[in-house]
C-alpha cells in the first residue's frame, strides 16, 4: 500500500483532517527521503511535513525554505514559510493546519501519532533505497575491517568507520568497536582507547533517506579457539530468527524461537544478556522482540536480528518478503559460512570471521 493510501486510511479511521511529521525519520518517510536535520542533537527537525488527504505541505522558516524546496522535497510539495524570529515550528503548524489533526511532536491542540505502524511495511521504492544504502554500508564497514590492525584502538577504528560511511552520504547514529577484551565483557562496546588485540567486532547502524541499516563484521588477528564456534552459534540463532519471521506472526513468536535456539545450542538463557533485534526500516529497530511483544510481523520489511554469544555476534540487515529472505548488507567479498536454522528448514550464508 502506498504511503498516501495508508495516511488516507489513518485520517478516515481517526476522524482527522491532517497529520504532521517533524521527526527526521518520519519526515523522510513522507517526503520520499527528504532531510530536515540541521542539528543532529535534536529529536525534531527544522521542518514539518503534513498530509491532509489532498497533498503534501511542508512548514519551515525562511532560513530553510529555499534549500529544502530545491534539494529535499518533491516538486509538488507546498511550502509554508514563517520568519525565523516569529513562530517556532510547533506554533507554525498549529496556525497552518486544519483541525482536528495529529502530529509526531508536541503541537498545541493536536493529537499525538506514533508513526511506526504507518511506516510498515516497506514500499517498492523504499526497498530500492534500502538496497543501495545497505550495499554502501557493507562496503564501508568491510573496507575498514580489512585495514585495521591489532594495535589500532577502538576509537581510531570508529573514526575510520564514521569517515567511510559518511563519505557515502549516510549518517552514523551507532558506531561500536569492540576489542577482544571489551567485546567479551560488554555487549555494547562503545569505543574506548583500547587496542583491538586478538580480534574485534565492528558494529554499525547507518541511516540515509530516513532508512536505517545495521551490520556487524568480525576480524581476527590471533583468534581465540572458541571464536569460530561461538560466531557459528550466533549465526544459527540469527538464521532461526529469520526463519521464524513469518507473515501472521508476532515479535513474541520470533523471540520464542530465538530462546529455543539458544537452549538447543547449549546457551540456555544467553538471550538475557542482550536484545536480539527486530524489524528495521525508518528506525534502527521499528520494534525489538521481547517475550510479550505482540507487534505484528509485516512483509515486505527489513529485519535486523543481532544475537550475541559471549564475545561473538552475528548481525545483518535482511529483507523478508513473500519470496523468502534477501541479505541486504553484503558486498559478496567477505567470507561466509552456511548455517542452518534451529528447528526450521532454512539454510543461509552468513558473514564469517575474517582472519588477517
């Protein structure tokens, strides 16, 4: 279903005349990839995009209007401009919008909308944008992983990752680099001044056109004996999650399959140490699977499952649709290993440890 068809249904079902989006991911979703961010520290951008059943209207100030009109918005978008020193964005939307209406940020007199459900599933155009982003992210991460050395620090490698990803026109909301010592101690290895040592995990989430792609690569210099085995087990849990990602199911259903896979592989309760991932699209995770999460599995949709096993991890972005599972964050130039899902008839090639 097209974006406007979903919004027409949303307006009708909720008795609304308009709906507005100023959070960057949903602004991009409605405008086909437009960027309303100037200051990345904020939750709300410099413009709001609204839909009223007839067309798209963007509200912004006189500083941003010319640039957004020329570079970020579809040609048929109407632009309402306020002076930067007069109205804030919320007040401008309140003045311009028909009522009743809803918004994804705080606007006086307007209801609140959670855009996540509206953003699922992906459209054909969004899938093509996703393929492009994912290929660029995988190429950037792999290029850095191939060049790093055991005496490089996590901070140095993180800087290289940001540079490579941002050179491809993508943002870097999450960049994690885990040295051999810290990757075994922590599941979220935020970069520190620690040398990589025996091996390293490089994990990123990057965004472009409002879409988010996550991936992890493992590079080993003097790998501990257990690294390949634990990585294989993480791969098998990931494959199980993908096999269980089925239309008509829920996040909780997938999580149950993940729990069972850990147990069958000899890692009972390992899932307690880190979240396992979930649906991905216009957020790093549109939802994260938990035992009681009844969020529906939507197809076609991106899914980024990221199981960990005591110092090892497997993570990539996959497209799951009615035809199967498509690996998106791949270049075809990284070593892979075929693994089977636990309890399902599915085998997948997963990214293995690169020995240097």
